[in-house]
C-alpha cells in the first residue's frame, strides 16, 4: 500500500511540466557527465586519428588535430533516454521533436563518418551540398506536416504566427517557410560549432527563450502574445534533456576540447531547435534569440556570394572578412579563441533578452 501511494504521488508530481523538465535535465546532464570520459576513450580508440582539421580554418587549429569527434552521439543518447523517461508518451509534440533530433543526427553522422574515414582536410569531403539539401528538404516536409497536424483547431492550418497576435495563412508556402526555419537552424548550429565550447554557450540562451515560450504556451494568461497550445506540454522533458545534455557536454568541450560535437550533434540540435520553435509557433522569436548564430551563418553566406560575384565581374574574387565564418575572421584578426567565445556568448545573451522582451510585449 505504501509503495502504491508513493507511485501515485510520483505520477502526479511528474505530470507537472517543470518536474518533467527538471528530471530530464538532471538525468541527461548526469549521463553525459558520467559517461563522457569513457565515451571519449572509446572514440579515440575507434577513430585513431580523430577529426581531420579543415584547410579552411586558421593555422592555429592545427594543434587540435587528433581530437576525437562525434561527441554528439552521447548528447543525442542522453536527450533520447531522458526524454522518453519523463515525457508524456501519449503526447505527439515530444515525439516530433525527438524525430527531428534523430533524423538530423543521422544525417550528421553520415557526414561525420565520411570525413573521419577519408581523413581529408577538405571541408567538402563529407556529403555533397546537393545531397544534404535534398535530404534536409525531405525531413522538413515530414516535420512540417506533423507540426501542422498538432495545431489546435482555432489556429489556421499552414499558418505563421507574427508578433502582436497576427496569424498569417501561408498555404503550401508554409513548407518553404519551414525549410528556412528548420534547415536554417540546423545549418546555423552546424557552422557555429567551430570553436571549443562555442555551440553549447550560444545554444543555451536560445533554449531558455524556448522554455519561457513553452511555459507561456501552456498557461492561459501568462503571456498575452503567446497562443495557448496545450499539446505543447509534451516538450518540457525534451527541452530539459537538451539543456542538461548540452551543459554536460560543455564540461568536455570547453577549451581545450577533449572531444568535438561533430555534425551528428550540431545538425541534430539545430533541427531540434527549429522544430520546437515551429511547434510553439515562436519561429520569429527563436530567430531573434539565435541572432548570434544567424550572424555567423550570414557571414559565411555573404563571404561566398561576394567572392563569386567579384570573381565573375573582375576576374579576381574578393572577400568581406579575413576568413569566414565570423569567428574565424576574429581569429585572423588576432583575438584569442576564449575571447571570441565569451564575447559571442555575451551577445547571444543580449539577443535572448531581446527575444524575451518581445515575447512578453510584442
């Protein structure tokens, strides 16, 4: 009888969203922290030479040669275990977020495996850009369809939520919009993962904003600008697990990194982030919160486009930055890696603060 009582009380306790978040956070954090060192040893044994250092990064990165990669496998495992343990299994939103994590993680794993196996220093030696775009497009169509399916009947189908409570029906353009949100998030996190500890530090402020948006979406009247989305309550555990796993990984990825996250982790976390934002109808807010990542992604795009345009016009390609993405520009400028990471982290916090203000008042 006593056992039945505590089990019933436990069921009530874990029905609380914050309890799910806290429990998943703790379990995911401990999994990464406790199994991190054995996992690193295993990766060193399996990979032998570690991750090849790209020829497109500053020469200071050569000292990182031999560092094992694919640490994202441990991060993903921790998120999956903790999420399934504590999320309401009948709620579809948690499963959709996990599906995004798994699909983009599998794509990243294939890319990582090809790079490590070839040991080539060319950044293009992973999956081809065309193959990645096609596969990501297929993933987005599946995820966007499922996200739209979870929306309550009082929200227009295939629609975009704008500030000040404006709902804009997009029709089939919804899938195009979803591509920019989810794939943009995946590629932004992927390209941000270029310095020790940087992705984790820039990712966590965005998670904070998504958690606040989730709380607002599951509480009537908490935020007038956030729509009531009761099924979104299934995201508490996955978001808590993601927070705990990323924080635990930072323990081993802080400079000097003992292991790199790899595409398996960075693509997965980005696809997860974009999908959760769509499930919360907070895509614009998430884009602002991830402003530092967006700037990093834009710097690479601008560099490539400007180089191609000037080469076509003048015959000689020119560059906007000393090197792209943006963090490599500051490395070439002479900034220490830790200074770049810490300053980008500060800017990321400011972007997250702006997103929270807009979440409350816009």
